[in-house]
C-alpha cells in the first residue's frame, strides 16, 4: 500500500517538476502541541501517577526532538509508558482541532491552493493527523506518518513497524524514496526535520518556533520563523497577512498593564516588555527596529529619538498627556499617536477628593502622632469640605468630573481654563488664575506639561492665594516651582498640600526618590499614582492597544492625537492602500493619475486632512503590479505608505 502511494506521489512531483515542494512537520508545527504528549495527558488524566508519566513522555519527546536520543528509541520508550485507547485518540482529535497553530489557521488559502506541492511528513500518527490536515485542505495522499495498532478492545498495543517512519532516519529514507526533483523547503520544529536538509534532500530548513523553540534546532536552521506568515512572506507566496505580524516589533515600557502585552501577543506581534522608562540614549539604540512603542509619562520621545525610529508606525501613550512626545516630528515622519484621554480620569479624581479631605481634616499629622504614642483629640484646624470653595486650574476631562463630585460634596466650584469651556452644574468660570486664587479654599491643578506651563505656579501665584489654602498638584511635576511651594508651606501660607507629580521622578521603583518636600508633616506625597488603579490601568491597557491595532490592522485613526480621524470599514475582498502625505494641493490628482496609468479599479476611497497632514485610504482590486506600488511611493509629498490585505 505504501509503495503504491509513493508511486502516486512521484507522479504528482513529476507533474510539477522544477516547482517548489514544501515538507511540513505536524506536531508543534501545524498544531500547537506534540500529539503523543497530549494523548498521554488525556489517557492518564485520572491515573494517580499520571502527571509523572506524562512528564517522562514529554522529556523523551524533547530528547528526540533535540537529537539527543535516537528517534526509534525515544518513540519506543514513550509508547511503553503510554496506556491509551481509541476513544482517547478521538478526544485528542477534538483537542487538536481547537489547537491548530494560529498562522496555519490564517493561511488555509495557501495550504489548499498549494496542496499538490505540500507534503506532511511526521513521526506522529495518522490516526490524529489526517482529521486535522483534512480541515486545512491538505491532501490525505500527501500525508506520511505512523499508524497505531489496536486490539479488539481498541487499546493501543503498538505501531506499524513496517512503516519507514517508525525507525530512526525514517524521514530521510522516505524523502529519498520520493526522488523530489524540485526546490524543497522543510518546515518543522525538530532535529529530524533538519536531518532532511542535512542529508542533501532539501534546499532549506526553516525552524518553526511559533509554539516551541529548541536551541539545538534553531542553531542549525537556515532560518528561524515565528509563524507560517514569515515563511510565505520570505518566499513571496500567497498569505493571510500583507506583512507578518511576527516581524513587527512592539516595545512596551513603564510597566504598562499586562492586558496590553496580551493584546499584541495574541495577534502574533513580537513584544518586548520593560518595567521601567528609558532615557534618550537607550531609546535611540532600542527604537531602531521598533514599529509600535507604548509608553507612559516618564519616557520622552524627543526629536532625536524619533529621527532614529526608522520603522516606527505608531505610538501609544498609556496615559492622558502626550507632552512627552515630539508630536511635530512624529507627524512629519508619518507616525500616528494614540492616547487614553478618559481611562484614568475617575481614578485621579478620587485621589484628589481623598487627599483633599485628609488635608482639610489634618488626618495625616494626627495619624503620625498616634504612631508615636500621642493622643491629640482636638478639632483645631480641622474642617469639613462642605461649603468650601474648590478652585481648579484646568477644566478638561479630570477637571469637569472633579467639578461634579466636588459639587455633590457641597462645595462651590470655580475654574479657569485657556479654552472656553461650558461650566457643568453650578461651576463658575473665572477670567484669570488670580481670580480663582482669590476665592478658593482648595486649589487643584489639572493642566498639561507643555513648555508654556513650566513653573506656571511660583511665588507670585502662591502669594495671590488665600491664607491657609489647600494646594493639590496631580497634574504635571514641571508646572510648580518646588522651592516656592516649600516656602509657602513652611510659612503657613499653604495649610497643606497633596503632590503626586514631580519635576524629576525615578525611572523605576528601585531608584531612590529625593525632594525638598520630604519631611513636611502637612504634605501628602504619592509616587505619581493618580491613575494607578487596577481599573484605570486595565482600561488603559485595553483601550490604547485597541486603537493601535485598529490602525495597524485596518488603517483606522479613531482617537489619534495627530492624524486626521477616520473610522474605516473592515477590509473585504480587496487590498487597502494607506497613504499619508503632506497636505498640499494636487495630491489626489497625482494619485488618480497613477490609478489611471495602471488601470486600477477602486472599490472604496476615504480621505481626511488637517492643517499639515492628508490621509487617504483606497481599497483596490488585488490585481496590481509592483510598478504601481513604486509609482505611489514616488509621489513627492508621500510621508508614509502601506498596503494591507
């Protein structure tokens, strides 16, 4: 039977002579797991020694895959430990159907279109391999693997030892017998896959590391690929992704929420995570091969950094502010910026309210005294917030929500903002900061860190405030002159202060904190935790990646800080051209001329501009040439160009 199938395969290969042949392994390549290991886990799930036996089987698998144990020896030792039945094999098939490797799921079209040229050669077993390869559109006659032998009760009692794949060197003998007169590429995760190339029977060996990475295998491979998409991309074959996500590097800094890491990893991106921030020199070196970067408030993406960001497509600010980013340079380089304008608003407001009440009641000095054994039960300089005047500098997302909650506590609300904002509830708009300072019992800052706001609050501003005022800065450390604040606190001008942000902040939790405000009993110091609640960080960790992924995957710029905002439909049966350009007259005419020159049929077109940038998205039929793409890129005003499919 095997000889007849070998003869048929030879006929197929002869018919496609001089074409490419793809030999693909099954376990840990087409599927995410080793089938025999998983079969053992299923069969022994109720055995008292099940876990230990399964681990022994896995260890033997690794020894065989790394070439440290002959294949036949590894197989026989595993089978001796295995106690399984046909019903367990059926359960395994159901499990494997749910555990097909992501990149193989994405590329079913390639697998079915090139089914004549794809040979699945595995040391595993057809009993569970054929049901999976059939789902993927691969031909049963092109699948080579071992087979189990069962007794009348359906128990596995051995394997077909006449099968060449049951023995050491089986893959080499099988491929040699096929006499493949073509360019042969082998994709697999084990040493036996490499041996096909080593024996001169294949032109290239690709170590497949989407599911497992074996150093002894990757060390000898021609290429290590994190997904099937990479193989198809390198070989210019039909694929489910225009550019492999496994080749797109995402750099996440400052301990962003794990939800962000999961969002990118689940889609196959190459994610690098760091708990701390990075300084300019570190970023210049690190950002060269980064396509997406996620930061919080301590990382500064300066002009110098961005000029070295050769591949950068998008920036995610996992916070409200974006002053730490050189937005002008990012725009000039066609880099989209996204932030989280609402996600941590509530958390900041709650901390402001909590600290304000603690300061007005003088809770912290009394708590410190209690820890020192002093009982000071008095009402001196301890007040309610009800009836007090809350003055805010800045009336954005945080300011307006603080306004609502402050009023609910019975406070009178006053605010000043450079932009004309409609007051919420009974809040009163003031014409100047000084007007706020004259009336406020509590002054709270809610402004950004733009250069114009540096040292906005100093000796002059503190002198304009009421005696005994409560002062809150949970905005930006650079907006307050710290020495002036210290003097105002020591003189009694300011009754108490809550400070969450500082001009200089440690890059990581292990770095020391130093400030002139330390040791002052009427000051609450917090380590920039205004938005550091589980709810806020999870919200940000979900929201920002969603915006970034929409842009990378679909081209949508909803929520972008610096790009014209466009919400795009999902791409269907077309390729999508994304063109970022300088907003000057005549660009659409130039684009249309290129479409006409190459006879391109447009299935959808979207355009949005702002003062400096134009963003045009065109969905086109798939039949276009490389010359068309080159002509689009050659338009003088082009800043960035991408094709999506």
